[in-house]
C-alpha cells in the first residue's frame, strides 16, 4: 500500500460485485476490513449498483454499448507482474489461477464501467420520462380547469363557425378565465399563432393567443380579463408571428354567445 493506493483495490471491486473466485474471496474478506482505501472502493461500487437498482429498471443501455465495451476488454493487455528473481534463475510462469484472477478483475472493472455508462444512459431516460410526466400532469391540470370552467354557471359559451357553417372551435368565457376548444382547426407552426378576437365592438379587439398541436383537440386555457368577458361575439384568425396584430388579417370563423 502506498498513500491512497492499494494493490488489492481492483480485488475490492470484484468483492463488492460478488464476482471473485473462492480463493480471491477469502483474500478480500481478510484484507478489506483492514484497508480504508478498499473499504471506500467497496462502498462506492455498492452505491453505484444500488443507484442503478433504484433507477428505471425497464430501460437498458443500448446493446452496442456492451458490444463496444467487450471489444475494448479483448484488447486490454494483461500485464504480468514483475518477478524479482535471482540472476540466472528460470522464469516463473504465470499460474493459471493468476490468469483467471486477472481476467475476473478485468471483467469486474468492465462491469463497473458498464454500470457507470448505463447510469448515464438511464439518467437521460429518467429525465425524459420526468419531462413526459410533467407534461402529462400539466395537460391533466388544464383539462380539469377547463372542466371547472365549463361547469361554472357564469361561463358563456360561443361556438365559432366558418362562413359555410362548419364548427371549428368553442370559446368558454367567464369574468376571470377562459378557454378555447379547437374542434377542427388545423395545427399551426412555430411561425404562426391563433388569435381570439372580441367582435362585439365596431373594430375587433385581440383578446388572447393560442396554439393548436397536431392530433390534439384539448382545450387551451386563455389569458383572460373581465373586459374580455364582456364580449358576446368572438372570432378566430391565424396570424403570422407570435403576437396578436392590431387587427385580424383574415377571420376564419366567428360566433355569438349562446343564450342562457
């Protein structure tokens, strides 16, 4: 042992992973309790394995990761320890047991590398899944708010129709909140935005903007005000950019609040 280094440190990795031969196991069992460095190595290895065990177990690293790792293992030179022998003495061959131990240690170390690589991969997947969960929770929250809005007796309901009578959206409005439910509006791209207009005045007034995602008819909550709620006629247009213009370029559909 020299400072923080220990000749048995790789053996400690294999011991933590239960990958040693019986004779190696005996050596590690006697040595690790007496060596602080190996104890830290065992603890670190166990923590990594425990962390992976509590991660998303159904997600596995790509098969190419293991294949690449095993390819690298095959090209790792197995150094034979320098033997201090008297001059003219016959060379001492490496015992088969020692060769087996070297291979086991390399495999144990490779397994730790695979665990670490897998941890990074799984970490990315966990983040992705967390984002999906947050998006799902946000969608559920919006749906609940829209449901509450629709059930509120003070909410006005206006069906927006095209000139030919086709229904494209429904606007729900009360004094403090509003939502639009697209029924047949086409998805917009990032360079355009839909605008809800108040059309109860001589000149239409922009009230809120919203997006329509492909394949979605979920209600979109709108930033609303009591002044917006005063309108009894609404319209919708698709505008270039991401902000409402002073006046609509082309009204797609419009409609009045249904009588109570």
